[in-house]
């Protein structure tokens, strides 16, 4: 009887220990996941701060360039005027870009056809051999 009781007690203790271990493992896993999430949030915050800093540097560089251009214009007596923008056919009139591409396609097609015809002329029929 004592042996049976001792076996039951040891089995109960083993089950209780494994349950406690499972709860501890689950708690550790939850803490690790929370730590990972916090690290990721800090990383994203750091990246956002870096992007804001870069944007501030870009704005400062653009302002400095504009001030130097305005200073050049003040020294010559004429305000700075940027050069007129070039209108590219592909960005301006869509039909102009399309016609340029079609002309190029026609030229390439004609060149390929000429090469193909040369190859066909070079092949002698079996009766001429």
C-alpha cells in the first residue's frame, strides 16, 4: 500500500512539475515575444528618425543652393530665373513619342527582313547542288 501511495505521489509530483514547467516555458515565450516586439518598435522609430534627419539635411541643402543662386542674381543685378523646361516628346505629346517609336519599329523590321532575305538567297535549292 505504501508503495502504491508513493508511486501515486511521485506521479502527481511529476505531473505538477511538468505543468509548472509548461507554464514557465509559456511565460518565457511570451516575454521573448514582447521583447522582440519592443525591439522592432525601437528599430522602426530609429529608422523614422533617420529619415526625418535626412529630409532636414536635404531641405537645408536646397535652401542653401537657392540662397547662393539668389546671391548670384543680386550681384549681377538680375534675379535668378531657372532655364526653361525641355518638353520631351515622350512626356509632352503622347502621339509624338508614339510616332517616334513606330518609326523605330519600322526601321528595325525592315532591317530584319533584309537580313532574312539575304539568308534565304544564300540557301541553294537541293536541285542546284
